[in-house]
């Protein structure tokens, strides 16, 4: 049971819900909303610990979209068994690929952030002004001269 502690199941559920929600909205209102279903798969992949896991979680997140496709949300369900299997495989592959892209984007962001922090650490040890002038003596005015005489 310890194998499943590394996964973020909350992101899996939310990502699948986002994908299914945009598919439903696309079928009800306008078909261009189908493209926004990939946001859910990107979210699943971005929160996955590595790329292999993101592919697996992306396939799991595409199951609600598969169910909706078989239920007839896409308006044209292939009539043959072979057509349905091909559609299921295509949806699984798309979910996996988009989740892998999300994991790759996270990995690239982490690397860029580390390089930026490394660049910032290198700049901290340098002196800003090599030609520093000695501070000038303060002119304390008349009161300091009077107090020295007494």
C-alpha cells in the first residue's frame, strides 16, 4: 500500500473532473470548448512526481471522457465494435500525451528555477564597488569645538 503514497490523487480527481466538465460544456454549447478539456490532463501531469507516473495518471484521468464518448456526447459514436475500441484507444493516448507534456513543463520550470537561483547565489559574493572611498570625517559644528576646549 505504500506504493500509492507518492501520487497526488486530488489532482487526478480534479483534472478528470475539469476534462469531463469541458467535454460536457462543449457538447451543450459550443464545440470549441472541447479543446479546453486538455487543461485537466495538463493539471494531472503537472502534479505527477515523474513522467512515467504522469502518463499513467493521464490515462486514468481520461476514463470519464471515454465514458462520455461512449455515452454519445460527441454526437457520432462509431457503430462498429472496432470503431469504438479505436476511439477508446485514441482518447487514452491523448490523455497520456497531454499529461506527459504537463510533467515535462513542470520539469523544465523546476530546472529553470534552479538555474536562476544558482545565478543569484553567484552574484551575492561579489563586491559591488571595488573603489570604495573612506568615509569623510563628520563636521560636528561649533558645539563639538566648544566641548573639546573645556
